[in-house]
C-alpha cells in the first residue's frame, strides 16, 4: 500500500492515464496565450486603431513563422536532451519559462499599436518559445501514450489550445482596450508561469530527476532508443518524410491552417469596417466561439473522430469547409449582415477543430519513438506553414480590394486536400502498419511507448 501511495505522490506520467491527459490539457492551454494575443487580440487592437490588412498581416506572418520552422526544433529535441530528467521534460520546462520571459520583455518595451516591427518581433519570440514547448509536448505524447489514447489526445490538444486562445483573446481584447499592452502582457505571464511549476513537479518515468540537481537517473528504455549522432537521426527522418504516404499527408497538413492565417489578417478589418463591430465585440465573439469549439473538441471531437475514423472525418470536414467558403464568397453583398459573418466563422471553427483532431492520430501513426520529435514536428511544421501562406494570401487578395478572391482561393486549395483525403490510402492503426514502417525506418522497431 505504501508503494502505491508513493507512486501516486510522485506524479509519474507513464503510470497514470489521467495525469497524461491533464498534462496535455495544461500545456496546450498555455500554448494559446501567445497565439491568442498575437493572432487575435493584438491584430484586432491594431485594426481598431486604424491599421490596414497588410500591416496586420505582417504581425501575423512573423508571429506564425516559428510554427513553420518547427522541424528544426524537432531535430534539436531528438538529438540533444538531458536523459536523467526524461527525453522531453527539460525542453518543455525551458520553453515554458521562455514564454514567460518573452511576454515580460514585451510588457517592458510596451510597443504602440502602430509599431508593427516591434509587435512582430515580440510575437515572433513568444511564438518561438511556444513552438519548442509544443514540440516537446507532442513528442512526449507519442512517447508515452498508447494507440487507444491518441484520438482522445488529439481532441485534448486541439480543444485545450483553442480554449487557451479564446480565453486570451477575450482577456487580451479587454485589457488592451482598457489598460494598454503592458498590463495585457504582464497578465499573460501568470498562467504559463504556474504551468511551468507543474512541469517541474511531474516526471516521465519512475526514478528520473525532477531538476538537474535532484536525485535520479535516466531510464534504461530512453538510453536504448536515444539517437546519439546526427547522421542516423537525419537519415531516419528523411526516409520517413519521403514515403509517398507522408508526402500525401503533407498536402492535407499544409492546407489546414491556410484559411486561419487569412482570417486572422482580414477578419478583424472586415468585422469592424464592413460589419460595424467594436474591438471588444469581435474579441469577445472569437473567444466565446473558441471556448465552445475547444470544449467540443475535448469532449466530442476525439470520440467522434475515433468512431468515424480519422480519414473519413478529415474528408467530411474538408467538403463542408469548401461549401461554406464558396458560399461566403458568393454572399459578398450580405457581408454587412452580422448573421452572415458570424455564421461563416462559427461553421469554419467547428470544421477546423474536426480537421485538427483527425490529423493528429494520422500523423502520430507515422511516427516512431526514437525520432518522434523530429518526425511529428516535420508534419506539424508543414501544417503550420499554411498560416503565413494564408496571411500573405489575404494581403494580396483582400488587402488589394478583392476579398472574394481570397475565399475562392481557400476553397480551391481545400479541394485539392479533399481529393487526397478521399482517394489516398493512409495507414490505420494496426500491427501490419507498424511492421511496414519498421521496414523503412531504422529505429521504428522500438519498445512499447509506455514501457516503464
């Protein structure tokens, strides 16, 4: 009995499903803070003070750039780590602390609403810190979660992040409007700081250290699969991503975030200039919608995708999104009607969460523990590269006076992704798939992901 109590008190991830899921909730929730600030609250604040679509797109594009370069993070996290603290946790704690530091520095610099370069730089640094945390958490999930938890994990990842984004968008809009950017960014450091302390308390596997100077040692399983040289790591990652099925997966991943990069650049302007909304009206709407979509993703999304199948769910989400986007383009004469604007954004938000939840297990099934950070991060980086593409697309279409072309372009891009989702044969969860991957990837034949 004492041993069981000791294990529970030690907060070991591999020994507790609920602790694994809680960890995903907390860290993905805090990922939403820099995203909510620099993709929603700050752009809306800028628009309310006269910024145009091109200026806002500059902030969104630079803030989203680190998400497109996450594959670099993956290589570093797989290659270098402090194994006595686990394969991922040292990176996660360090990155979480840098989120806090970036927001504190931003609060001290206190850029004005028209200081596009400084706002872009702060957004870039905060989101760069988040991407390292994101890669660490993603690879940790692959490392310690069995297949039957991964659909639920996908729902939690998407849902918790969206809830974090929505909470930060609402609070950020209120604080920016009433108290200014210094108070807003200072407030944004509180929750990430508390979650950083939580990261220090947990451990991946029994016997590991909580901090570098505390007692503990590296786990045998981690020592066995750690890649100690660049050549095998690069070779394995290259073989993984050039498989035909990986290249097809990349098309659907790239397409996912293109609309949202455009929405974040154009919608604050459209809602205020065309729809007549106030700053806080828009941020409150986006935050409330995000909260609802996040709860849906966490409670329903994972179970729905698990029941219908990842690929089928993806195909349905893409088709529904195409229909909504074409209808939005054709409805331009009615954009001044708030019901049209809200209807489209609501529909796409729920389409987006299903899209995201469906992609997570599909990408995870392609990964192997030894290079999980690198491989999964390459997939996610491809997906996140769509955001600056979308922001740029909004700038050259809506930003030059042709907003309909933006929506038609998004629909065309998603049509290509829908064709892939409908006709391609992506691997399902099965021993046969694992054996097939093992034939192509040197480190694919690893131990059970939660071996302790």
